[in-house]
C-alpha cells in the first residue's frame, strides 16, 4: 500500500510540475507577444516618419528646383545686378555698333534675341547680316520679307538688316560654306558699318546645322587672317539637356559667373589687391517683356511658324538668355 501511495505522489508531483511549466510558458508567450506588438507599433511609427521625411524632402527639392531659378531670374532682370561688369564686360559697354552674323532668316530671333534686345536698349546701333535667304524649300523671297518684319520687332533699321543670295552660300543642311568667302563678306560689312562688336555662332552652331558651323569657321578664319578685327563673341551651345530647360537653366548658367561676381565686388573694395575681372564671358537675360518681343519677332517669320517651333519658343533657353564667350586673337 505504501508503494502504491508513493507512486501516486510521484505522478501527482509530475503533473503539478508539468502544469506549472505550461503556465510559465504561457505567461512568457504573453509577455513576448506584448513585446512583439510594441515592436510592430514602433516599426510602423518609424516607417511613417521615414515616409513623411521623404515626402517633405521631395517637396522641398521640387520647390527649390522651381523657385531658386525664378528668384535668380527676377533678381537679374529687375535689379541693377544685370549691369555689373561680371555679366557684361566693360569692353562691350563701350562699343557703339554691333553686328549679328547668322546663316538663315529667323536665326536672329530664335538664338540671339536676348543679346540684340539688350544691346539695343543700351543705345547701340544694331546690324544683322544673314548669309542666305533660307531658300532650301523655295521660300527665299518670302523669308527675305519676313526678316525685315522681324528686324522691325527687334528695333533694327531695315537698311541695316541684310540677307544675301549668293550661289555658293545657299541654305543647305548638307553643304559647308567656303570659309574664305564668309571672311571676305564679313570684312566688307565690318568696314562699311564701322562695326566694333561682332557676335555669331560657336563651332557647334547651337542647333548643329552645318551652315551655322560654317559661319563660325568663317568668322574664325576672318579673325586669323585679318590684322584689325572688332571685339568678337560667340553664343555658347548648351547640351541637349539644358538647351530646352527654358529660363530654369539660369541657375546653372549663373554659377560660372559667381567667381567673377565676387572678384568684381572685392576688386571694387580692394583695387590695390585684386584686379578687375576679365572680359572672356558675357551674359544677357531677357525680361518677360523681352521674351515677348523676341516671340513677336519670330512670329514675323510666318512661313516658319510650325508646331515644333511653338515648343522651341516655349522651352528654349535661347529665348531667355545668351551666354557669350570671347573669341581671342591668335
């Protein structure tokens, strides 16, 4: 009997300890589950914060991308900062007669209107020399008349708005024009109009047109082969990404002028320590009214007002700004 009682006690103890262990495990699981719930809540809260930060950052970046260029643009066009030597070298300010040399009618307003309008507003006498009538599609006579209307919109007298119609200088996107011929013609009109500022394309021709590039090479040939030439600048070609960024490219464009801006400021305060900034670059920016005038000048070329030109005049940086580089003598 005693043996039976001992066995019963042992079984009761085993059962007791088993039930106790299960209760302990249940309590531990409850604690763990509550901890897991707390961790899940913390993780979800952290994810929400990260998502909010990302959204705020994205909004901030978008605002900066939109607002900073606009602030810089209006700061330049509405304040005297646009007259600083950092943007317009003193040599350009001292000129009297400028000549814009282009390849086709409508080049003057599509690529050079900010420069033309600013120089005209500074009481300089403007001249435009177009090396062809743009007759590739048989519209030469029409485009000649349209050029005159465009010049009127830009404020240039019709007697100083010329388009040529020479056999070896016809509008042709596959034909390089002779450099020597271009050089001789430019030299002729520089002397005739007493030009002291010459402005044209750079070697990339802005749009990449062969005739534009030919003009740049011809001007370079003229500079290299002539003893006395006027101050000469070329409008720089932007990459495709920035070419159609409208006035929002002004942030990138003005950054390269900042060293000159600071140097100009300090050279004014401490002229005996820091020299004046150089004249290798110039920046012309059209106001909203200037953009409107450039747009009206383009619409004078009625035969060229096609759907893709509407996109160009809306998004092209050259309707709002021209950054020029000086062509140095060898």
